C-alpha cells in the first residue's frame, strides 16, 4: 500500500493555526516552536523567542519537570501573563528517546469569568427574599430557591423534575402562571394560593432564545399574606376612623360596657345625662324593651357624685308582690309569719347615699306605689312592723317600657307618683328611630365578641347591608345577642346572608323566600366551603365529604357559573 507523504509546510500551517497556544521545547528546555496563539496569550507577538530558555519566558513553567521524569500532566490551572489558563504538558519522544516536551495553553479567563458570574447569580437567586421558580419550555420544574421553600413550605426535592400540571393536580398550587406564560408567550402576574392556604402574588417571565422560542419561564413569588393582613387592618382602621367622625362612645370604669351611638337623638340624650347626673334629681327612663335603659342608668350613677356609693337595681316585675314590699322597705323582728328573727334591712335603706333603679316600675302594685310616693315626698323610709322612720338620701331612677299615662287612665298607676318620678323624663328611642346607630353597634358588638372568644370572623358586605335594613324589634339587646350568636355558632369565617336567622333574612330581602331545595343547596355549599378551607387539595376535601373528586369539581363550576350569571343580570 502506497504511503502518502504530507508536505512539511502543511504541518507548519496546521501548527500555527491552532486556537490554543502551543510551545515546543527541546531536551534542554530551549524553545523550538511557539505558535501565534501562544505569542498572543503571552503578549510577545513581535518578539522572537526561538532558542531561548522556556523559564525566561514563563518562570513558573513545569515543562522542565516533564523533561526530567518523562510524565504528562493534563488540565492543570495556572496563571500565565495575568490570564487564567488550563495547561497540558506532554513529553516528546522520537524512536523511544525523549527529545523534548510540548505545552498546550488554553485561555480560560473568560470561561472562569462566566463561571464566577454564574456562581454569583446562583448565590443572588438563592438568597433572594422573593421566591424564584424556573421551568423549562415543556413546563418541567428545573430550579427552586430557598425563599420559595420558606414561603410555601415545599421542599425543592418535591418539585424539581415535576410538570406544573401535575403539581396543580396534586393541590400544591391552585393554578400555574408558568403554564399561562407558555401558552400566551408574555409576562403574566396572578394571585396564587399555595396548598389551599397561603396567598402569594406570582409573576412569570418568558425567556426567549435567538429563534424567538421560549427556553424557560422564570417566576418570582412574593408572600402577600402579611400585606393582606395589613390591608385588612387598614380597612378596619379606616372604617373606625370614618365612624369616629359621627360616633360617640363612653366606657364605664370597672366594666367593659360601652355606649355606642352616632345618631343626633342619642347624642342629645347623652348630653342630657351629663347635665343632670351631678344632681340627686329623680329620673324616669322610658322606651321600648332592649333599648338600653339600664345602661343609661349605669351612666347616670357613674357620672354622679354617688359613683362610689351603692347602686342597687330592682326589677319590680320579677319579684312577687308579697315579697316586693319586704325587699324594698325591710321589716322588723316578728313583723309577719316567716320573718327572720333579727329582721331585715330593705333595699331602699341599703341604697342610702347612693342610687336605686326601679326597673319595670309600671309593674309595681298600687299598694306599694303609695309607700314609694311617701319615700319620695318625705325622704324617709319605714320598715314593715316598725313605728320608726329613717331619713333617707337616695336617688331614684325608674324605668319602664310601658305607657304610664295609659296605665293611669286604666287606674293601674298613680298619677301623683308619675309626676314625682317624671322630674327628669328621658325617652330612649328604639333602633328603628335611629338607624344611624345600627352600623356602629353591629361593628362594636361583633368585634367585642370576636375578641372575647378569640375568634377571627368577618361579616360580608351583603350581610351587613341586610342587618342594617332589619327593623330590630328587640333593639340593642336583640342586636347584641345576635352578634354573640353569629360569632360562636357559625363555623365559617365569613358570615354570609344565608347564615342569618330566617326571620331577618326573609324580612330584609325583596326576593321570594327560598325553597327547601335552595336552602339545602345553601347548606351544602357551606359544608363544602368549610371542607375546602380545612384541606390542602380538592381531593382531600372530597374524601372528607364522602363524594367523588369529579362531583366536587362539577358543583364548584356550577356555582361559579351561577354567580357570573347573577352578576351579569
């Protein structure tokens, strides 16, 4: 077979065209050949180094060691002429005899620079306070940083290598911004719920290659749970600020009781209380049941000089007639059969120097009305079975929800007593006559019971609207009791109109009463919502409810569609 002989000039051209620097030395370390790439790297392009010692050119060279022991060294990093290089050293043999060595220099400065930059970028991404999530062009997770792990509670081992569709399906997230970006090929921001619990805002950014195709999607994730909480607190503060412009409150020392109002009529009443409280004048409080007559009585006593003296309350309608006289006036030893041997001091005496409230005064028997009139006229009290009287300094506050003038006309109440009690007549209007007070009272008592029982609940705007339209026949007492009832008995955090008692919901809505089927559906929706709130995925919620996942999804889609239809209407 004929052997082809290559022209030596071709070898020379090949040698000098190699991109990497090449230096050939003889057995004594003298430079035989050095190509253009090596000269450029060593910055000696205009110098002639053939025949000179390699150590003069590169003092740190290890080629002499190769000449001594005849061994190669591959991929050694060295700093040559201020550049980071990768060096291969190989002994050169001819006919089995070591005649020199070859050094190949590869400039990796730029590569090292990019490697350093890459490490810096990885460090920056890793220590970013925002979560970073990266998927490839197929929607497969390729990278997750520590912040994302901290925000979501998911480990990167759970996510890397997983398709976003599968992660959504398993309930890790409710929707994927990465898939939306891959579909729409543009930057997209959405609100995302992590594990069915935490709210985050995510922004997906497409990264395009030179051909205009998406190479990857980089998503930044920011936890906005704290921001949502701050927003809620800000809205509360704003609401309270707005209410404070036309709302008045008064707290009584030693109790959590507050008088809350916004209406001009209650402001006028409060001003009157402040005016008359310092004087021992008898006061008659009138108004429907539940308007707060006892609260006003407490306030009068608290604002008076008698605030540190006894304040005794008597419900005239709750004590049987035979006992009411002995309770009010007291009795002497042996005054009647069954009387205590040592007698008993009456409530009027106990209230001496202080205040006594006679609630439901319209229920007081006529026989006792005569005795009470004498107390008011003569400022003294006489026990049952005693001939002695005792001076009495007591302020009397009477209260009733009845029309005393009608009782007078019917012969059930003494007219002279009425005028004795009516020195200061204070009418407390029902909530129906002061609708401005309904909203602040709702806010106050709902917040009060949430704090008292350490429960975090909210009234939906529609629920508040219905409550404000309700006529509240039971007045403040009914409102207060309903707020406590809703806080402790309704499991949902957000109280919707269908959670309200039927008599309130039906009376305040223009729509016809709900059918049995509609009420059952409302109850079903509430149960499903509670299950979804408790679990991280729809599948788990469906399992708890004892229904198929597909059934649950269908129901949710139907309700969502119904809501959209209603909004369009």
